């Protein structure tokens, strides 16, 4: 039972990182039907910026997170403006490949800046933990889960009750009609990328706050958020959260139990579990759990 | 050029691979020049160009499924890996740890292709149900699952950090991968690999050209342009999508089996997402739905590092020694990313499109509008 509780805590922590990334993906997808393969690289950039502000510049941690998120939002804005906006109206496949190019362009210099030394993000909670029912509850996990919850709730309220949120929902529904209602669709696109960037920075900061610190392989965490959005369905905000939970918990439970239940699957199998979940879900529901099936025009 | 080469009176001549005599002659001359260049090219260039030939085979495969049939695949690295290890298993020597059958090169290259094709066909039925971006995600998952299998299955792959040698280039006792002598002339290992790669590329390129100009190719294009309309016209979607994946995987398998004979070593972590991205980039930069473009894209991106190395002496901010902003390999990555973005925004038809524009300009010269 203690083991199970421990695995659940680990799973929820992972899920909160995935949820922050997946929400960004979905916001971009809903706004402009673009899947951004550059998102993991944006996350890496965000994590580096937080680390730079907190460790190299030495500003207080909370301020560093805010500044890092702003810097990443700016990167999101610039990516959208320079690389994505000229591609509007082109096939989705082409735009997806542009984001692949973007990923390479963003990631390479960041990897160079991160370097090979272990690099923290200056998180104040350290590696202390409480004990709950025999299981360790690290302060880091609490911070992650609470932050993810707060941001998710905030997003739901934002989309439900604000004018800008309404404008974003309208744009997601139909760009041209939104344009006809006087919504500045271009500004909505930019806003979507900036929101996604800021959330990715927070997610990256959390991903890099464990013992291993920030390294080039933190990128892997971002890549594993892709199955989360597909499991939930590309165009569903609820789906992104559910997908993140499914993928995060599946990964954590596998990490805990696979070595005793199915050792033949090999070491580090938990790292590929998100993709196994992805395959399984796509086999049963080709549009994810909450995604809307495309209505086809012949 | 005599007569009216652009006037076709029969459908066969319209869809011919090389409709005019001029094209046939120039292709032959070009091939002879490329084959003959091996005599005086230095060793490192031979290796580089041979790699480009082999990569071209892989890119043609990706172009068949993505460019012609419109099924976005980010899983090409996986199929390259399958081919590499199938080739190594069929063509390599058995040791106490590794599986190896030591077959001839004419057997293990097609076998590597077949193994990849069978796996491709096995995965295709899942892929057939998916559309567009969901398919991209599925194939992306495949790369990661494949990496895991390659790491764990060490009786075939040698395991991470250890790796294994690729298949031995052996044909009826003759070794392509050793310096030798043909009819009194000394030939180096590099020259032989270069010619072997060229021959494989010629065979595979003509086969691909034949696929795309036939009924199958037209069905692929119909599926790409609008699958529901294609189905209404009587094209069996499942059949052609599975076929596209199988053929594409066959090409990837052949390319994968040869790709590492050049370096002589297969590492388990070579088949990552970046390799898939590189092949997608070659398709995009060369020109989607074009066999010639595939070869151009593969050659261009394979030679790019060399060109950037050359630029290292000219551009001051490059890290040639220890100081400087970026190393050449990093600059190369950035250029490669920027090229993908640039080509898609400014020339979606790729290098082949640029070539077509130049050619059509001179066709009408000096009366261009």
C-alpha cells in the first residue's frame, strides 16, 4: 500500500508537468490547428531561462519563474510571428514540419548554453519531504501538483468568464466568423503561443528541479507530453488534463511494479510507457479519448 | 533535339520515365560522370557521397509514403534501424553473443528490406485508421518504442554502448569492404562502396519512378489529395495505405542496412527522433512527391556539414578551435532547422521546384513572357 501511495505521488507529480505542457499544446491547437513539435524545445528554453535568472543572475526564485515565463512567452510570440504566421492556410503537415525545424533551431543553442555541468533551477523547496501514511511526500511534488491545479483552474475560469477567453473560444470554433465579430484573430494566435510558452516554462522549471537538474535530456520530458495530448484528444482542454493523468500515472506505476511483474520488458521500460498508452488508445479511439472526430467534406 | 518532343500522341509516351532522347542521353552522360568520378575523388569525399546515395534510397522511401501517398511518417528512423539490424543479422558474422548468418550481400540487402517491409505492413493497419497529425504522433511513438527494443535486444543489436558491426559486403568470396584489384587496377574500399551504393540507388530510384507513374502511384496521389474522393472512385484505401507503408519501409530497410557499412559500426542510439527529422527535412528540402528531388535533398543535406566545415574558416564567430559562439556541428543543426522553415515558407516544392523553375525559364528563353 505504501509502495502504491508512493507511486501515485510520483505519478501525480509527472502528470502535473505533462498537464502544463499538454494544456499549451491544446491551446495552440485549438487556436490555429497547429501541433507544435517545437513545444519541448520551448520548454527547455523556459527551464534554462528560469535557471539563468535564479542561479546566474541571482534574483529571488518566484521572480525568476515569472521572468522566465515572460521570456518564454516572448519566444513563443516570436516563433509564431516569424515561422508560423506565414504558413497560415498551408497544409497542416507542412506547418507541423515547420515546427520541427523550429525545434531544432531553438534546441541547439540552448543545449550549448546548458552545457554539461549539472545545473539547478534554484528551487526553494530543496529535496525535503513529509511522511504521509508511510510514503514520502516530497515538497517538490506538492509544489508541482498545487501549481498545476491552480493554473488549470485559472485557465478554465479564464476561458469561461473573460472576454479574451471568449474570443479565444470563438476563434477556436471558427476563425472567419470570429474575424467578422471584430476579434483580432492574429492577436489571439499570438496570445495562444505566449500562454503556451509561459506554461511550458513553468513545466520545464519543475521538470528540471529534481536531483538530475537541468540537462539536455530534460527535453525527453517534453517529448513524453505528446502522448498525453493525443490520449486526451488534440482539441480538448479537459482531455489534456485527463491524458496527462493517464500517462503520468501509467508511467509511475510501471516504474514501480514492472521490474517485479514483467522484468522481461527491460530496464527503463517506464520511459516508453507513454508511447505504449498512445498506441493502445489510438487503436481503440483514433481521435483520442475526448477529441472530436473530424467531419469530412468530400 | 529533333521533331516536337513535347507533343505526345500516346499515353505511354506521356507517362514515360524519360520522354525525350535528350533526357535519356543526358541521364546516361550524368551517370557515367558520377560513376567515373570515383576514380579521382579523394577517400573522404567518396565516403560522403556514398552516404548521400544510400540516404537517397531512404529518402525516396519516405517520399513514397509521405510525399506521394500523403501519410505523414515520423517513424522512418525506426525502419532504418530495423533494416540496419536485419542486415547486420543476415550479413554479419555470428559471435558467441551476436546472431549472424553471414549471407552474401545480394541476399542480405533485400532481406533487410523485406523484414522492414513486413514490420511496416504489420503496423500499417493501425495507421490506416488514423488521419493526418494523429498518424504523425503514432509513428513518433514508434521511434521511441523502437529505440527501447534496440537497446534491450542485445543478441541482435549488441546493446547500448557496445553496438555491432553491420553486414559484411561479401559477394561470392569478393569483399567490397577491403581494398582489392579489378582486372589489374587497384580499387580502394571507398571506391567499391561508392559504386555499390550507386548501383543500389539506380535500381531503387528507377523502381520508385516506375511505382509512381503506374496505377499504384496514381492511387497514392489520389489518396493523398482527398482520401474520401479516392475511395468513391474505387480505390481501396486500406490496401494502398498498407502498400505505401510496406514499400516505404522496404526502401528504409535497404537504406538502413547499407547506411552503416560506410562507418562500419551500428550504434543502438543512432535511430532517434532527430534521424527521422533529418529524413523529413531531406524530403521537404528536396521536394515532396519527386524522386529526383529526394536524391537532391539527400545529397544536399549529407554534404551540408562538409560545406559548413569549409565555411568555418571564413565566418569568425564559429568555434573552429575552442573559443567562439557555436561549434560547426551546432551551426549545421541550426542551418538545417532554418532550411526546413525557409524552404516550406518560400519554396514548398524544394530544390526540385527551383530546378524546374530554372529549366522552364531556359526552355522559353529568350521569350519568357
